C-alpha cells in the first residue's frame, strides 16, 4: 500500500514549504505592526493608543476637587490634601503645579515645619 508513504512525503513537503514562508510571514507581521503604529500617530494617539491631546493645564476633575477643598479648608499641607483626596502625593504635586501655574492656588512654606508646604486657594 503506497498511501501512507505518499502522505508522509506530502506532509514533509508541506512542512518544508511552510518553514520557507516563515521569514515572509514574520516580515508581514512586523509591517502590519509598523503601519498600525503610524496610523495611531497620525490620528493623534501614541504608539500605545493613549490620546496625546493635551488638556488645558489645571483642568480636570481632580483639579476641581483640589480647588473646592482649598476653598473650604485653606492652608492644608500637601500631605493632608493628598490624604483627604485619597491620592498619591506625587500625582497631587503634578495637579498642584498646573493649578499654581494657572494662578488658581498658591503654595507657601509652612512656618516652622521644615520643608512642608501649605496650599491656599488664590482668590
């Protein structure tokens, strides 16, 4: 019976042909990824798909919460402010820089507190 030998030969040929196509397939996938990345850049998004549209400094929900809290409780330390908002101090520092740049808040050194700074609403 010749069928098993014939099928084994055909299988070996197909595997060999498939393996010879691998470099072309890998090039195809790489080009596809590059095209996708360029399309996202042209659409105003970064390579990971995150929007690169810059918002107005100090804009946003967290910034509004900071201003509201400082109106109610002026002179909060940055640590206390971060704790009340339930956010990390490092993130809050970024929000505060934008608000300060926009003239919405002021940060002043705390009296007798070393490097601690207090935040105030700039009326």
